[in-house]
């Protein structure tokens, strides 16, 4: 029986490996080349024939959606891994920084995904649910540790994150987004007791003293 089982399992394992190679290659090609990047370039980078690519993904849109789902799933898995990190704020920061790469890939597929990721679609619901839960798990941990403010939710944080990523379309936008993310996360930190009052006191102390007004006689 084993002699018959091995030939069956091997093609399946090869198919899984080929599919993963295509998805990883597509991520890099779409990231660099945008929506017009050719499927031939994807197959070449993956080291497979174009026929193999089409067997897994009959259309360009099928491939785009598979890459998108894979990126969302990987971000969810990363959030789960980071939940055990010692510093909860750093864990959230690292997750958001990884999200910049996800947005870069998504930007390269935005034309093909425009219809698939519209509000109310299954793909939109899938990504929104996964990303909201991933963000919430890391944000809640940082808030519970008393490190971050409690007046911001995961949906608000995601809106701010995507806003920082999509406001820039020029080459090199990722470095700007990463810098803004650091500023944003630092701005969410809970201020130590008395720090704000101390800063206000110093500001008042730095003001020039008003001249004394002599009473009129």
C-alpha cells in the first residue's frame, strides 16, 4: 500500500510548494511593478512554467486575491506571535511596520482588487475581520499594561495607519510612513503622572515676568 501512496502524496507536496513559490514571487513582482506587472515575470521569478501558474491561478485577479489573502493571514499570524513579546508597545509598533509592506503589495494590485475589496464583499469582510482582531489583540495588551492610552480602538488605529500609508504615492513613501508610524505610536503612550503638569510649569516659568502694576493714588 505504501508503494501506491507515495506517488500520490509527492505531486500534492510539489503542488503546494509551487503555489507558495508563485505567491511569494507575485508579492515581490506586484510590489515593484504595479498592476501591469506580467504573469510571465511572476512565473520566471518563481522558477515555474507559465502553465503551472495558470493551473493554480486561471486569471490575474485570482492570483491577486490569493496574494492579498496570504498577506492578511501572515499579518494575523505575526500578531499572534507578537502577543508574547516582552514589550507590548514595541510589539504593536513592529506589527504596524510589517503592515507597511502589506500596503505596498496592495498598492501594486489596487486596480485589480478595486472591485473585489469593495465594501460589503466577502474579501473585504475577511480582511477587515482579520486585521481588526490582530490590531485589537496587540492594542489591548499595551493598554492593559498601562503603556498606551485607552481612548483609541483597533478600527481607529487601522484608519490612521492606512491614512499614513495612502497619503503618499511618491517613490520612497515607505520610509515616510514608517517615520510617521513611530511618531504616532509614541503619541499614544500614557504620560507618567505629573509629567504634563511639570512641562506646563516649566513653560510658565520660561515666560517673562509681567511688570508689577503700581496702584493708582
